[in-house]
């Protein structure tokens, strides 16, 4: 009993100590937190599209999304010579992909870019965010480690990392107040082509279907807490393996808006 009390006391003490250290680490990034605050509830009650780069994504899909609020990521930038569609928000967290795309990233394609902390920060449109700034909170207590697979309750304090940048984007969307998210090009399938031919990029280490399964597991965890965020997620991907969210056809989602013009 005394041993358990001593262990629990040490864990609590370490939590407080490491939290203080995390604040010191975070101090240089407070100005970015202030900028991030400008996006809190900015799109309350609206819908958005998260455009991933799976092999099912077509250039025709991007054309249909003009006028919609869209997040996209990573190698989607390689499609910009084929379409005048641009995502409203662009997010990049993978250092390897950044190295492949950084010359294009520095062009003025976006309203706002969300970088992972540690990537290039010379672009004036950048709004930094950090992943797992207090990661220790999930590492000291193995029982809480699975919390990493759920959306962060306060992204100004930390993002919960995941097996894909899509999970960081969902946390941004929650922070911005969106009530509906539509996933597109989220195949969760790494057999054959990894990316759409309109947004191809060479990976040094290619993802595997083990990672695809971990993505599906993470989506399942997200789906279990959506009610708490007053959020609905739909899957508008053509095919693929993700069956966690209700399937919808992109044409059916976009068509009502076209008829109203």
C-alpha cells in the first residue's frame, strides 16, 4: 500500500515538473498560439472537406470542390499545375514530404499553412502548431497512452499525433467549429499505388497496410467521441477500406449547391 502511494506521488510530482518544463519549451511559440486563437470557432456550424491524396482522388473531384472550405495536405501541392482549385487550408507535418515539396510550399498558393513545429518557418502565411508538446502526459502512465488516439481537448496546448496528418486536420477542424467533415481520397489502402497520380510523391519509407489498419483503428476511436464535439464525419472517398463513417457520394453533396445558383 505504502509502495503504491509512493509510486503515485512520484508520478504526480513528475507530471507537475514536466508540465513546467513543457511551458518553458513552449514559450517561444506563444505568438503562434495567439495567431491560432484567431481560428477558434471561425467556421462554427459550417461544413468542410478534408482532401487526402489516396489513389482514388481524381482531378474532377477537385474541380467540384471549388467554393467549398477545404483542408488538404502534403503532396496535393503537386496537383496545382493541373487545376486552379486550391485548398483553403494546407497542412504539412511529414519532414520527408516537406523536403520533396518545400519549393512549392513557399509559393503563395494558400490563405494559411499549418506547419508541424520544426519544419521551415520562413513562409509568412505559416501558422505553426506543435504535436505532442506535452507528450509525456501519455507516456508516464501506460493506462492513458491510448488517449493519443483521440482528439486533443485543447490544441493550443497540444495536438495528439496519429498515423496520418488527417488526424491533425480533424483536430484543427474541431477547433474551428465545423459541424460536418467530408473525407475524400482517404483510401486507407497501401496496396498498389500509394497516392493519386495527380499528387504523387516519392517516399523514402513507403507506408504499409499495417499502418493503414492503424489509421482505421484511430478513425474508430475518433468516431466514438464525435457526439461530444457536435461533429459528424462522412466518407466521400471512392472505394478504399475505410468503413467507419457513413458513405456519401461527392456528387450528391455538391449537387444541391449547384442547383441553387
